[in-house]
């Protein structure tokens, strides 16, 4: 959960996840919201949400179902498994082969590793067009017009379907799941699969060597005027 205070594990090989509240990645909330809006516009017929993770991931899938998704797929891995973007992309590629969708929408990045890789890897594996960091999505006849957030501002592109896109925070304002929809979500189907059943090896390719807390930020000084500010900067060797 984005509101949880991060604590480094005693062995300094990761962060503490035991007993920590988990919730849907904010960028994935934007992806689900956009899929629901496309369905409301009659552009999309069915929304299938997929998640890779331990048993607790079903709670995240249920949230997506309560937001408006039709059914879920849970690719279950043991708790504590280090499932990296390449493995996730391979799993999603297998799910695409199975489900045969015309559009895959993902959050642009996870807030635990901030990798921002899965969308690009998946599009490459499928050989599909990609529209990453989308802040606007407009559907046309077998095409999508996408406004992308880039370093220099905004970029408009047009891609043909089938395609893979990733959602930025400015794409939309995700809805809250209402109590009636939460109750309905409990009756919606979630299919459970394991990576081996899809023929995917999730063995990590990267190894974490060391994790540590960032240095404590020192408090700043208030100065009465510009002259004093310049003197302070000179003292510290910044001028």
C-alpha cells in the first residue's frame, strides 16, 4: 500500500512485507478505470483483470471486479517470491494467447520497484504496437489515439489494434467501489493458474545485493536576506 511506511529488512536484502497492508497499485487503478470507461462507451465487450502474486492478490482482483471488471485471473506464486518484470511480461503474453484480447491496459509502473518495464516487454513479445504513459486515450475504428506524457511535454500518437498501453495518473480519476458492487464482485469468477501451468519460468534474472535506508535529510536554515544567503552558499562551497 502506498501509505505504508517502508522498512528495510534486517538482512538488508529487501523491505519488510510481512503483516503489511497491500492494495492495488495506483497506476493499475487508472488502467482499470479506463477499461471500464471504454466498456461504458461500448468500445469494449468484456474486461478481464489479471494479477501475479500470492494469495492476497485475490483481494486486489476483487477490487478491480468491484470497479467494473467482469472476471479475473490469478496467477498465484508463493508469498515472498521475487517475480520480476520479465517474468510478469511472459505470463501476460501467455494469458494474451489464451484470452485473445484486442487491447491490454497496464499501469505504467509498479510503486514497489518503479521498473516501468512490463508494458514494453509485453508489447515486444507480442509484436504489438504500444502506447506508454498514456494521459488521454481516444478510440477509433480499430485504432487508438493516445496522448503520452514525455519529458518535453505531450506527444500524440495513433496506434492500430491489437495493442498494449500503459496508464499514467493523469489518464483519469479512478472511481471508488460502492458497497453493492463490492458484494457483486464476490460472486464474479476468478480463475487460478500457476506459472508452471502456463509454461513460464519465473526464476529471477536479477539479484538484490544490498538495500539500505536513504540518509536522513538535514534540517535547513532560514536566512534574513539575499546577502546572508550568498554568504552561506560561499561558506559551503556552492559558489
